[in-house]
C-alpha cells in the first residue's frame, strides 16, 4: 500500500508510519466495535435458542402424534413395539423422586456445615475437593459402583432402591455446591440481625439463612431432578430394565430414558421411541416451569430483590 | 456494688485483640441508664468494636479475644449466668445499614419473640402493634403488615429494625451509625425517635457525625486508635475538651 507523502518536519521513521497505518486499518472505531460486539453476542444467543427450539421441536413433532392416552396408561407389549409406557413413568418418578429425597437433605446439610458451622480449613477443603471429584466421575462408573455395592454387597438387587441410592450419590455434589453458593450469597447483615436478636446459630440458619437461600437451593435440586430423569447408564446397571409395573421399591424397574435407549438402540419401534422422548422432554419442561412458579411465588412473598 | 449500680453498662480494663492487632486498649467507661451516650472518633478507632463488645457480637469473629470485664447491671456478661442469647435479648443492636429480613413486616417484628418461644398469634399481634407504635410506624403500616419489609423506604426500614428490637423488650439499644444510610430529614426523624426511646431505654450510639453526637447525647466518649481519650458530658466534650486530641477532633482538624 502506498503511503501519503510526509511533511518534511518532523521526520517520522518508516517503521512507525507502517505501524500507524496498520493500526488504523485493523482497529475500527469504538462505536463500530460496539456494534460488532452487540451483533456477535446477539448471534450467539440466537444460535443457542435456535438449537434448543430445534431439538425440542423436532422431538415433539415426531413424538407427540404417538403420545395418546393409552400410551400413557398402558404397559408395553411385545418389548415396547406396542402398548404404552406407564411402568416407565412410575419407575422414573420413583427412582428420581427417591434419589432427590435422599440426596437433598444430605447435600443441604453438608452445605450448611461447610458454610455456617465450621471455619475454612483443611477439613472443608477436603470435603469440597471430594465433592468436585465426585461431580466429574462418569455416570457409568457410578452405575458400576452401585451395582457392586448396593445391588450385590448390600443385597438390594437390581431394584428401584439400588438405582435411587446410586443416583443420589451422583447428584450429591451438584446439590452441595449449588446450596453452598446460595447460602454464601445470603447477606451477612441478616445473620447479624438474627444473632443480635438473641437467636441461636441453628435458629439463624433455619429461619434466616436457609429461607433466603431457598430459591438457589431449589435450583440445585431441580438440576438434580433433571440429571436423574435423563440418566441411563447408571440406572441400567442398578435399577435394571424390567418392563412390568413394580410392586415395591425392591423390584427392578425401567426408567423412561432407559426405555427410550432400548427402543432406539435395538430398533424396536421408532414411533414409540420418539413418543417416549416427547414424554421425557415434556416432563422436564413441566418440572422446570413448576420450579420457576414456586420460586416466583416464594420471592413475591418474601420481598426478595430478585 | 453501689458504684456499679449507677451504671447500666460498665467496662473496666477492657482489651480486645483481633489476632495480633490490639483493637481496644484498656477501656474504662460507664454508661448511665435511660440516657444517650455517644461514641465518636475517626474511622478504625475501635468505636464499633467497643459497641459490639456490649452484646458480644464480636464472638462471631473467630480471631477476636477479649480481656477485662463488662458489667450489665453489675453482672459480668462474660462469666456470669447471663447466657449469650439472653444477653443479646437484653442488649439489642441497630446496624449501620437497615437490615430487615426478606420477610413480611409482620414476620420481621415477630421474629424475635418467635425465636424466644412465643407462639400465641394474638399475643404476637399485640407485640407487633406495640413495637410499631414505639417507633411511630403503626399508623403508616397497620394496613399492610403482610407487605415485604424490603419494599419500605430506608428510613422506614431502619425504624422497622428498631421496632424489631423493641419487640424483644431489650434494656439497652446499641446503635452503630444508625443514620449513615439515611438522608438528613430521615436522620432528624430517627434522632427524635432516639430522644423518645431514651425515656425508657439506655442508648449507646456510635456516630461519625459530630453534630449528631452533640444533638442527641448527654454524654460523649472520644476514641482514637483503640484508646478512650476522653469521656464526659457532651457539652463539656464539645465546648471545653480537656485533651488536646479531643479538641483537635471536635474542631474538625482531622478525622
């Protein structure tokens, strides 16, 4: 590129001139940069939404026509080629519900201990490190552990209980960490006010800290429900894949996600596979909407600055 | 004990350390009942720390260590039979920033009585009404006791926090710069309220605002670098200080 003729004084070194020219060419003005950034960010957000809408739309489009009342209320026949998914719905609700019922109290209690009842030190570091490691372990490893420990060593067999205990271990780190964050976000001033009125540490934790942290804690619980519902590998090895309605928690039961896996993997029925996926997707949507509704109600009542 | 009884609160040879830092140095001070005592001094002089000794709120801080004695009605608050929760019920605190709980107005006021075991709904309603009347909030708020406390104005929030204390029937009110988050009008209102409350309660106020100390208090303590430099009648401290440091501070030469 040709440079404009320079004035005789002061002499500018050639290298400097080249740099200046390059800088001008490469760096658009701040306002232009701002516009580009806004457009880029908008595009990224749009891509995210588009992917989400596409996946959910695709599954619902293919699955919903097959989701009939009888599909939801009948047992599968001929390995799922015909009939419905009632036992899988029951199995999913039991395994997931039980897993979260076991994991939530343990996880929240651990978070309370870490934040309110102990000073930062070696012990808290070890617990936190353990939780983080637990979070990174692949679910199939949890499945293997659950199979060996709960199903065989404890003699629970392939059962809803084995599956729930295994899933509980798997979601525990999520619940601990999200609860911990939520508890830490509660302003210190609330605790001071509570102590200042003569309440004990437990009263302060229960009535002020946990109450204020509830929206955050329930976010963690909802995430865990989602993870449990969609888990396949761990439940395959622990809850088994029985097709019938379970009589008790000691019976094996197939969850919806696992049923979908078999239908698709073993090419049993594409229509029923999509229908099962549609039921799963809608269940997760419903749980999330319910959680949002609960949270909004809670926030409106307490006057939290959302 | 006759000497002790003329004070509601009395600190003697009080020292406090945060780890190695010597935050309060040999403090001796007596707070008279049913009066307003102001503690003034530049930032970091230990005035809030001293205030927090009176209800042992420093106990939350792990590194804090205290020597010396503080007597409440002649009884040592560190080693007598006064339990920590009982002490804090008798010696309540109002904080710098209004800190109502994210609950309804009613639940904020009922919080104290509830943690102390009160369950009777009618009695709670009576306590709520009386404590709101004590801070002149009742007429404004009686129709919306279920509204979120955080929807109130900063002044109302601070009044609510004072009401919340009144609800547990304390004897001493510790106020840690209670007006620093408020505008001048709200400050004047809270000061009026303090004068009225002093007919019934013993008030200790920490303030950055020397005019405020001069306006509301009967006695003033001046602190500097963890030491109590001078303590006496407010008019004497402001008009005729005995110590040169006090004179320099109240005339605005530093701080």
